[in-house]
């Protein structure tokens, strides 16, 4: 049986990681690109050497220092492209391993949590696209509460992302996180039930 690929996406601060954990709670394996990149950046991670070669000052004590790397690439298209050319192939291999394991475990669907599905034209790789969304003022409040985040950095990140309204229009399903966590979980449960019915 072919496994159903669900793409989970949403702009920064929309609550995507929280929703990803809800899918996991319901027994659906979730591949979180950001979390996997963290692993690649840790000492011994496959990205450390190529990142050191490209951005020597970003590697400190054998690990990629994300805040330093971020300062070097945010707002610099050429540097971002260079970083993506290092990280994307490594993530691709890692993701393939994850999918193979889910297939071996007999899972009927998996969630791939990928922030930039629309920005990279990746929607064609999924059976279903789920967009996590919340009101803009709530999004801003969440993001600016993060350490190491400034209003300028937030604007620079937003400028590179497809606007939320467009993501909502292009989604197969929208999960709204502008409510209580319990209400969000109810939406996720209802969606999983619906998708399971479609598989049968």
C-alpha cells in the first residue's frame, strides 16, 4: 500500500510545531525539517563540515551556531542559496530514510512538516497540503516573544514567505491555531479521521 504524504506548512509563528506534535500524539509519524536540521548542525552532524567550508565563522565548538549563521545569511540571497545547496540534499536523504521506516512499520500516512512548501514549489510532492494559520496580530506576538528575534528579522523572514492568505487559498485543509490548544487538537483529530476514511 502506498503511504499518504501529508505536507504540513504555515508561516513563522503560526503554531506548526504544536500541530505537528498533535499528529504524533495520534500515532502519525511526523518528519520535522527544522528539528532534523538541528541534528545535522550538532557536533558530528553531516552539515558541520560543509557549512564550516562555506561559512567558517558559523561553526563554533564543532557545531553550527544557528544565531551566527542566521546573521550571515538573513537578507543575503546569495548566502541563503549557498546554505540551501548544502542543507537541502542532506535533508532529502534523511527524509528518505524516515519514509522508508514508516513504510516498513506499515503506516498509512506520514506528515512532513516543511516550512517552505509553496516557496520551493514542493506542493506537487504531497497528496494533501495542510496549512496552519492564525490571525496576524497573534502571529506577530508569538514570533517577537522568541529570544534572538527582532521586528526587522521578523519582517525579513515574512518577506521571503508566501503570504498567509495565499497559503490558505492553496491549502487542501487549514488548521486554525487562533483558539485554545484543545480546539486546535479537535480540528486535527477530525482531519485525521477524514483522511483515514478516504484511505479505506
